[in-house]
């Protein structure tokens, strides 16, 4: 399933799932429907994986913003199919993936807060679409990877690994990348990645990212989120990854990316502008883990990010953010996670807004109820939402189920 947009939950701790009844060593103990009587494992061995998730959220704005009543809710359902071409037909390094996604109910940013950073990355106008549909091929022992099709760019570029647990969209990708082809509408693309042995990696993507694209859209038109009728989104990213660097003793990475959109945009004063561009930087670092803990297990993790673009088109032209999470505060709850994050957006002078910045402060606690169910309360205080509304205090309750 899609991971870079931030999953509400993750597989739980070892042991018997009391509600799912699946043995802890089963590959499907973290799924509510289990192994389907052994059929799921047989399909996996044949190269076929089928997954489904359901996320429902409720939002209440306690003060400020656009309005405080009534509260709103949303739901997102995904069904995905993965095909390992080597297992299916002996085609080494090939993978096919398809994901159908339905998003329902109202957009809380539009109805409650009016914030520019989008306090819940999952939410937009309702739609039903083939969210992703791509083929991937690995070559030269995995050093070269090609990916072609409808791709969520935030699964490949500007992935803030230690920000995935947060709700605020700025913890996933800087709002300065305002033409990014991710939720609500990934776009047709060609992607190339080079990952030689060692620390270094590099990637490039070309996306047909504009309102003219309707590929895979079944109900409504999420491509309306794009500001340009024509043009392509080009992005390149490079960086370093480390496990045990001399100074930084735990896992981390550094990412630097640059992007350009070739479409035609309307400037704040009404004139047309051909093309726009920007860049970003990300640092992820594990600060502490218990001795002997596996990667991705209990520990304290942090991230910093920065983004900048031109001031002539988008209200947010510069952004800086960060966050801190602690997974497994105590031995008895190794998969629970608590986190805090500030996200600061500089607002363009030409936008004519009363305030010069928007600041979002987020805190959450993710409770792993079972191996396949998570509950997460989240609270965000938003200063100057939209650069013009009163300070807002919005709470979110989310439940995620993995089938």
C-alpha cells in the first residue's frame, strides 16, 4: 500500500492477535481477514498480493478558522493488487501495481480551518479513481530502477521518512512544491532511479501534471487541484543514506531536490507566467534506539525540511518544518507512537494577505489497538490559517483498519 503519504498504523508487536486470531509469525497477522485459509499465502508464493485498507476520520474545530460547527468527517478506502513478474512468469526484477481509491465526505480544510498547509494530508474533494497504475523494472542487480505509469510522486520524491506519522501535509512534502502530483491526483509519469552500493542515490521523474489529465478518474475530477491547464512537472533528487555514520550513530538520510513545471500560470497581479520552479532539502535522523532494536522499531526520531519557490504564483513561497517522534515509550506498548511537529510557512507579499506567515503546531498519539487496527487522536493549533483567519484549534480522531 501507499506509505509515503503517512499511514495511520503499522504492524504491531509479536504475540497472538487476540481479536484477529492470527499467529504472530504469520505473514498476515497484521491483516483483519488473516490468511484466507491459506489462500493468501499461496497467492503470495505465486507472485500475487492483494491488500485493502479503510481509514475514517472525524474533525472538530474548537475555535477560529472559518467556522467551528458542525464537525465534519471523511473516509478513504483502498484496494490494491501487486504482481511479482519474476514469480509469475520468470521476468526478473519486474513488478506491476494497481490501486483503486475512494475518498468520501467533506474537506475539513475548506469547511473548518482554511489553512494553506492543509492540516490533514489525506483530505480533499471526494473522488473515486485508479489512484496508481504502474510497472517497475529493476536492472543491473537493482542499481537501476525504472517506473512508468500513474505514480504518486510522494512515494518516490520528497519522502520525509520520519514525518510519515504526522497528519499535516507539510510533514510529507513542503507546500512550496505546490504542483506536486500526489494526493488527490497522481499523474502519468516516467521515473528513473540510480542506487549504487554505498551512501549515494539519485532519481529523476517527468510527470504530465496539469488539469487536462483525466487518466484513471472514475468519479469527479481531482486534477482540478493543479493550477496549470498544460505542461509537465520535472523533478530530480539526490542524497545520502547512512546506517552508522561516524558522528550520527543511527540510521538517517539527507535529500536535496529541485523541480520545475513547464505550464502556464497566472501571477497574483493577473499576468501570465511561463513555468515555475523551486527546491527542497530534508534531513531524517534516528536519535536513539534501545540496544539490539531492529531498524524501524522502538526509538526517538527527528526530521527537518526546507522548501522555497517563486513568490509570484503561490501564497506559500518559503517553508521550514520539523518534528520529533518517540515509538515505544514503554516496553508494554512497543508500537505506540507520540509525536510533535512545528510547520512554518512564509506567505508571499504579492498574495495581499493580512498576515505574513502561517504556523501549524501538531501533537498526536497513535495507539496500536490490534496488529491490524490503530486509533490516533491528533491536535493542531494553527496560527493565522490561510493568512487571514483567526487562530484555529482543530482536533482529529482517526481509525485505520488493514484487511
